[in-house]
C-alpha cells in the first residue's frame, strides 16, 4: 500500500474529523499526505495537529495547495451569481485577533471554508517553519518568538493581501511592529469570548507554553491593545455553546465587511422593539416572546447599568444569541429625552463602539457638532445611520425640527424626527410633514406624550414599540404592536379580511391553525378558512367577495387558477404554478409561489448549519410541487435531475428547468439533495435506496404520514431529513408576510402547528 501512494495523496475529508485524523495517522508512515479540510478537527480535538507534530515528530504544514485546489473545483460548480462571492481574490484578507481560546481558528476556518477563501493560522505557519512553539520558546525565549511571529505576519500579508482569512496568535498585539501593521489594515476583526470561558478552555489545553501570568491578567494587559488594533469586534456571549449559531453570525459579519452581502431592507410597514432592561442578559429568555412582530430591536445603551466595552459587547452578544433581528444601537442623551450625560465625546465614543460591533443601525443625534456627526458618517463601516432629533420639552416648531435634520452633514440612511404633542393639532401638523416627505425612503415622524399616541398609529415605517414585559416604556406614549393594530382596525386603516385555502382534499390541513394563530398573536382582525372543491366554481365566487384578502392554493388547482389572476410574480411565472394569491389594494389579484422559497430556505439552512457544499439534487415527481422544487434547485445553482414514472412528463419539466430526466434511480450517484414531490401513497413499493449512498439530505413535501416511505427509507440509511410539515410551516409564514406585510411570529406558529400535528398523528 505504501508503494501505491508514495507520490502523495490529496484527501478530501468532507468536513469529517474522523477522516482527517485517520489519514493523519497514515501520514506517520506514508509521506506527502495532504488533508484538504485540516481544520475540521478543531471542535473535537483542537490541539490535534500540534500533538501530531510534537509527540510523533511528523512535519505538519499548512496546506495552501490543497485549499486552492479544493476551492477551484467547487467554483466550477457554483452559479455565476455565486462565483463572485467565492472568488479567492474578492476583497481584502480578513485578519482575526484575540485571546487564545476565543475561537479564532475554529470559527475563522469555518468561515473561510464557507466563503471559499484561503485560511491560515499563523501559529500553524510558525510550527511548519520552526517546529513546536513550546520547544522554540524553551530554547529561544519569548522575545525571539515574537520577532519570528512578526516576520511571519509581514510575509503572510505580503503574499496574501486578498482572498484569505488569517488567524493571528493571541499575543501578536504585544509587539509594537505588529500593532502598527494591524492598525493600518482595513479589515481586522477581534473575536472576544468571555474570559471565564477562555480560562476553562485553556485549563484543558496544555499544548502551548504559558506566558507566565494567569489568563485573566494577560487579557487585562491585551484588552486595550486588541481594541486599538481592530476595526470590528465580534463578541461571543458568556457560556454560549451553540457553535453553529456563532459560526453563522461570524460568517454574516464577514460577508458584510467584505461587501458580498447586504443587510435586508426593513419593509415599509415595520416596527422595532425598544429594550429598556438595565441588563439584557438577565432577561434573554423573554426576548423571543417580546419581539414577536418586530422587524428590529433597539438596544438603549443609555439605559444600561454599565457602559464598559465588555458589558455592552456582552449585551449585544446576548441579543444575537436570542433573536435573529437587526439591532438599532442608541445612546440617547438627557437633552434628547434619554439618560446619558450630555457629554459629546463620551456619546460618540460609545457610538463608534456600536459601529465596531457591527450594529445594523446606529442612532446619531443631530444636536451635536457637525464635526462629530461628519466623523461618524465618514467612518460608519457596515452600519446604517439614523439621524435623529428629539424635542422632549416641546419647545421647537416642526419647521425648526425639520431644519435640524436638513442640516445633518451628509446623507443619513434614515431620518427620525420626534416632537412632543401639546394637542392633536401637533399630530395633524406632523401628517403634513409626512405628505411633504412622501416617497422619501426611511423617515420616522412621531409625537411623544399621550396626546401624540395617534402619531405612532399613523407612522408606518420603523415605528418604535414597547411590550408589557418591559420595565418601562422607552418614550412616553409608546404602544405595543397589538395596540397599534387594534387602533388601526378601529379607525379603518386595517380592514378585516377573509383568507382561504382552495384545493381537494384539504379537510386535514393545518393551514387554518397556522394562519389564525399568527393573526391572533399580532391582533390582526383577519380569519382563514377552508374552501374545499374539486372544481373552480367556489373559487370564482369567493374571489369576487369584497372581504376577500387572499388565498392558499393546493392540488388540483395550482395551475388552473392562473387564468383568473391579473399578474404573476417572476417566480410563479417561471414555475408555472401558484400556491399563493395576494389581493392588492386596487383589487387585482397577484399569483405567487412560496413553495419553492420554503424548499430553498430549509435546504440553505441545512447546508450552512452542517458546512456542506451541495453539488447535485434529484427531484421525484413531475407535478406542480415538483416544478417548485426544480426552481429551488435551479436557484441553488447546482446540477438537477428529475425522476418520474412517466418519463415524458419528467422530460417536459427537465427541458423547462434545464435539468436531466432519468428513468432509473440507479442513473445518478453521490447526490447531495433528494426532494420528494409525490403523494405518500404513491411512494409505496418504491425502492429509493439507490439515492442514499452519499447520505444526502432528504426532503419530502408530503406531510401525512409524518414519516412517508421516502423518509422512512432515508432514516434507515442515516440520512438527514426535512419533514413535509416543516415545508408547510415555512411556506405559510412566507404567505403571511405577503398578505399582511407583518413579520410572522415564527416560533409561536411552529410550536402550535407541531403540537397539533403530533397529536393528530
């Protein structure tokens, strides 16, 4: 065997640490073994490569060649829209600093793998050139180690100025020359983990030499140096163990830094919850509940009990850990109605901390000097700026307040103007400003006080709201989302509508429970009901009714309803099937398809969570739902196959979606995704096992029974599965958003539907 591989071998570990470790042992006897996924061992055995080197005397070096070759193979199979994202030369190299044990290598390598960038751990580079760090320090001392470390940093940045993620050793910032280099780089990111968690990790890791002082002392010495050298700060909450969530958040931040991803736009009808807890961490269990219906969450820094960097960073991390919402970062001064001292320098220092933390929105008060405002506009990083002016005493006229915003030195992303209502006339004057600025993107106009309550009902874009569980309201007159919806219904802004499900058979459908739960949660006056019929006679009657709000469509009507609709979305037109009907304000009907979106989103979530790069998919079936599945695969940009008992039907869809029709499940091998789009009863006596040799993720769009024959066979082969009920929920949530322009209560809907589904099985 040794003679057969004497020329070396490239081992694609498919992110499996067991493969990497096994072939590393083989490398003890066989030279030139290249492990392409060398960092997949980081979670299970973080010191594995150091131990292989120091205990067995094996020469371990970073595999740049393997990284490059793997990236090239994957790029060839990525769609054009993704190749720009995965180009190794796309964007400056990201340099990661922070304490040892913070996760620089573990999370940095995962991010590099996902983003198809090269990854280098400078400690590994050192080991490759000079051997064990422990042995080097024993013989040469720390001073010489730091000199070599600086040389490696300099050479690495010269060789790889773009396309890489580079993790530095924890003590890199203790060298003056290294600090000067880092401060001049555009994309230096500190990963900060709670020092108690780091100490716990370091006590279990004896692979590196001690720097003499306890980790807590070392951290205090380096903390300010990390802050001095970094442009961005990624904080991990104390005790957080959800590594996949941490990885995904870091990847998202790096994507924003590189400009290869952008923040989702907040819709025109939107809310944000103003947190008023002095310590958010003590209340994180409440966040999923109190943010229901909100499109963002506001961290009122001025209301926190501590203004230190560590405390604020941990507050941000706690929010990120609990809810997946953009954060509005606000330091409200006393003269603007907040609690923070009227200290311009201190306020802007905290605002720059918000930018460093990668806050989606940073609120900048326009009452401060133009110099300070302009500085933050010129250095806002990936954050969007909300230019705000508040008049808590009611001493300014509306025209004076409007001039305050117009004098802002530059273009803010959002304008926020908040006065104090002395009477309802102030609200009416505010509405005149709304008319003047109608069509302007991103403007929030409100009146504080009980007499200004109506302004919070009339404001549509990013209305700040409160919740009964908060200790105080962030501003006088704030309402909850439920209260706003009730008042909007009372004054005719929201009219009660009836939504329907058309299809047959549908008597066991969970859609009414899904949508009525969501309507009730947000206090919307709508209802959802079944309208079962094998023909379109009932459909034609219902859509003509004045209270018709929209509909879900299932078999056998997904294509038959199209002639009755005035317009189709691009996705529905491309798929050739409709599962969602939207009644627009002018009464015209728009056909959409959310089936494909649910399939696409759940597949993406699975691939990202497991750090998998899919290359091919098989769709089973040739009906309307199969069309949505093929469209989702097309959007993934991977090779698609379609299997159907009637080959002619499969070929028809294959021609439409640029897929390959197959007449046997043995015709494809090593597929990464299998999507079942045939009824459960039609799966009986079908052997799907030829598809499972590569352990693909298997999705079945049928959800009764819960374990269809397809999913039952898949579980025998230990394939990951996505059940049809998950697709049902996801497509329903997308429908809810389209009908109401509201953010659906996802967790509540999911738990309610799953409980009912399990009870009915």
